[in-house]
C-alpha cells in the first residue's frame, strides 16, 4: 500500500480510487507519495508548482530530503513546459525554457533523482507503479529531514 500526503488535492485521491489503488492518507514530512516500505518517494509537482519551487528554491531542499531519506526518490511533473506561465503576484510572462530545463538537469545530475514528465495527474497515478525499486548497497537511508 502507498501513502499519499493528506495535503494533496482531492482530485489526486479520486484518481487513486478510480484506478483501484489502495492508499493511506497521511501527513508526510518528505515527498507526496511514499511506498509502504519507505524505499520510494515521489514529489508530485504541477508544471506551475515546479517552476515556482525553482524560483523560491524549495525544490532543492525537497530533493535533498528525498535523497537523504529514501533509496529511490522521484520527481514527477504533471503538465507541459510549453503551457507554463507565471501566474502569481500579478506576473503574466512566460519563463525561459532553459531555466526549467537547467533545473531538471541539475536535479538529475547533482541529486541523481529521475524526473518523469506526464501530461496530467491521471497519467501520474497510472505511472506510479512504473517507478522501479532497484536495490542499492546503501539501502534504508534513514537520513535526517532538513525542514
């Protein structure tokens, strides 16, 4: 069974239910979706949230926390880069695509976290079981959470 952060939107829970995937709602300290043996963590981002988390730098802390606490961290981004616009604080301009792609490259190279792009949250829910668990020599990290 998987655990899904209780702060996720209700539409995510409905998609899990529709797919017949058993889950437990729980407030998670790290990640948005975690498997029951705590080896896989997924940080779910809409493309807009991913962009804002780069801008406010929280994605780096989230990546560090997942890397320190889980054997197999993933970031799944829901949405297309081409559809992205800043929609906060009255800004209405398109961010530079290189900004987004550079952050993806940095996350995959520095933190070794795979980034999976999906069109929408329905695809995300279906793809969760495609995040493989490959045994590590240093499994069961049990690291410190940096909040």
